[in-house]
C-alpha cells in the first residue's frame, strides 16, 4: 500500500469550515436581507433580516424555496440572466433595482447585489438585498411635485402672457382715449375759449379764462389728480387755492375769484403748507406746487421722508410764499 500525508489538506478544509462558520455568523447579524442560493436558485441560507423583509416566520422557513417566489414576475428574466452571468463569469456585479413580493402580497423595492461564493463546498450565489421602498416613494413624490410645479409654472406663464397682452391692450386703449380727448379739447373746447378770450372781458373774467385754459391744456397730467394721488386729503377749496397759487395768483386775486376774504385765502395757504409738510421750512409754496405738477415723483419721494421738528398749528397769518 501507499501512505500519503494529508495533514495540510485537512487543516485547509478545517480552516475553510471555520471561515464559513465565521462568515455565516457575520451575515446572521447584518441589517440587510441576505440570501444564499445554489445553482438551481434554491435557497440554502437566509438571515433573520431576509425573513423580516419577505414576511416569513423565520430564516428556516425560506430554506429550500426558490428565489423566484419572492421576486416580482416582471423581474424573473433579469434575475435569471444575472445569476447565470455571475456563476459563469465568477464576478460580482453592481446592485440593481428589483421588486420583492412579501407574504402579504405587498411589493417592496430593493437594491440587490449578487456575488458568486462557495457555500458548504458548492458554488452558490450570495444576494444582499437592501429595502429602498421609502426612498423610491420619496423620489416618486418628488417627481410628482415637480410635475405639478411645472404644470403650475406653465399656467402662471400663460396667465402672465395673457395679463401682459391685456395690459398692452389697456395701454393702447388709454393712448387712443387720451389722443381723442386731446383732439376734442383742441378742436371743440379750446377753440371756443380762444374766441371768448378775444371778446371784451372784465379783469376777473380774463383771470378765470386763463385758469380754465391752463387746466384744459394740462388735463392729461392734471394737477388735481397729482394732489389726489398722494392722498393729501385736501378740501375742494384748498384744491382751488393750490391750483391758483401754482399759477402765481396773489391772495387778493384769489379772494376776489372765490368771493372770500384775503385772510381766508391766507388761512387756506397755511393749511396747504401743513398738509404738504412745509410748515416751519423755508420752502416757497408757489415753487413747490409747480414742482409737484412738473415732477411729481421727486416731490412724492420728499413727501414720504420722515418729518422733523414740532408741528405748528394753523393760523390766519399769511405764511411765506
């Protein structure tokens, strides 16, 4: 007979068994679902996480069953092709998205990585499955919201385009209206005012005609509308006084036109200075009112600035103008 020393082989086999035992113990406690299947795709080992993922009573309930029982029918072809490639080529591939059927017929999304290994002395496949259902649902919800936002943005863009077209149409209508108004004033009103000016008039009548003509020519940018736009809350008499002061009329002339006393006009001028924020300031009222008519934005900005100094009560004294 022949004697052969196989001590090294026995030691290698024992080392392999010890390594498999350690490997088996390691994957027992992995949080990911681990399944080991043979060349026929029969499960030979599963850890507790795999049983929880599939909904089984325990890992032993999965042993001996086909892996195709747990993968969705839509994934069977790709699962089979991936297994054959791993066994044939002996290399692991990247994780791929699969759908898993649980025992309660619910469906989970998992990322599955397949690695060829030797298990209990035979070629097997190690599948590590990570549940990504929550992430997939969050991604789907994000995509749904993105679609909704895109839809809303499309609606907003259409509304903006419609609003822009409406505003342009409104502006064109306003321009046509102002052009028609200007033509009407020039041909039907101012022509008669000029004819009336050429007739014999009293001094007061001439002043009134001048005021009427000036206001008609400035109707597109009316001084009264500027005052009203600033919400100064002027009385009708104060508006009249402000307009006449702007035109350079003196207190006596204004009083004669409005049939009141000069002291009343002085009182109204003082009220105007207070409402315009000019009380106690060395500002000429006539110049200020003219600036309001010619450059209302600049005056409006000054009017919005905080005012300093104490307030002065209205009195009948004639202020500086």
